[in-house]
C-alpha cells in the first residue's frame, strides 16, 4: 500500500514516515506543500493521502480541492491530519471529501492501524 504524506513540518513527516513505513509496512512518499503534493499524487499514484490541515500557501482544504479537480487524483482517498478536531471542523472536512480525520499528536505505534481502519469503512 502506497501513501502520500503531506505536512509542512519535517519532524511530523519523519515520525509519520517511520510509523507508516516501519511499523505499518507501507510505502511512503512525502511532500512539504500542497503544490508539491498535487504533482506527487499525479506521478506516484498513491493508494491514499494523509494530508495536514494547516500549511502555508495551500492549506489542506485547498490542496484537497486541487486533488479533486484533477481527474488523475480525484478518487484517491484522503485522511486529514489536524490538531483541530472539533465536531464542526470534522464535519466540514468530511463534506469536502475526506474519508476521515486523525488528530495530532498521533500515536506512531497506531497510526497505520488508524489509517487502515478509515480506509476499510
């Protein structure tokens, strides 16, 4: 299973990369911005995308809209990573097309399982 991890913070990407790759056995590619992510998604064809909510330039919702607007990336499942997990925010992200939300800080030992659970719904 291939995941595209998008987060502007290098330390978060590193922890998630190790968690998903070593613990979860997934192939991980990553991007540090929304623009970079769209290009990676077209090139890499990931099975799902783990997308940070708050990033400079293109935030998570803007990046998701760009992914959905491209026929090559429109159907890739997206899970948001966010520190803002208020019910109204969760509902808004689901309405935008996210299949789920994982809150930060996440547990590196359970991240891959959480993602698999969301994908299995």
